[in-house]
C-alpha cells in the first residue's frame, strides 16, 4: 500500500513539474511574440489568460472586422473575447464539450497563430493557415516557433478579407 501511495505521489509531482515547465515555456514564447510585435508591456506574457487576450488584441489592431481562417467574419470586439468559449464549452459539457473545445481552439488559436507566423515570416496570413490550425491544437509548435524566432521587430500581417 505504501508503494502505491509513493507511486501516486510521484505521478502527482511529475505532473506538477511538467505543467510548470509548460507554463514557463509558453510564457517565454508569449513574451517573445509581444516583443517582436512591438507590444509596450511584453512581461504580461507571463499572466495566464491575459496573454491570450493581449495576443488577440495585438493581431486585430487597426481592424474593425476579422475574417477567421478566411471562413467567417466577426466584429473585432467579439474576436478578442472569444477565448472564453472553448473554456466554457469544456467546463459545461464535459466529454463531448472537450472535443468541441479542441476543434474551436484549432480555429480560434489557429487564426491568431497564423497571423503571428505570417508576421514573423513576412508572408500572407492565408499561407500560414494550416500551420496555425495545427498549432491551435498542438501548442508546443507555437512555443518552438516563437522561441526560435529572431529578436527583430516585425510588421503585423492581416488577412486580405479583414476589414480595416
């Protein structure tokens, strides 16, 4: 029985270490992205949830309507607070809600990440859509791409269908 408690404690500690490592790496990625995009307070990349709102605000600066993944149009104020939806769906509906929230995350985060990638690579946002969508599900791609980028400031790129 003591062995079982020891194993359980080890798994809990190991999980905590992994979560802490993921938090640090993702926060460093957000700080780097904020710096590259010229945000005034890049240190806010360390604040969970706020960093998503700030990224959504940065990638929609100067836009009144956003074309999400080139598919549907949203008012910029709705887009900036849309990060709440996957969290709410997952919490409210459990099992299937979690699946739906992953699909939504691929769309929402994927759109934001594709805008960041296009800005980093000086390409069209449409060319980064697939990588952005995959990054919306597998966030470590965003972390690696952000941390591997140089430190030069970049100009924000928009979708051709965004309304300015």
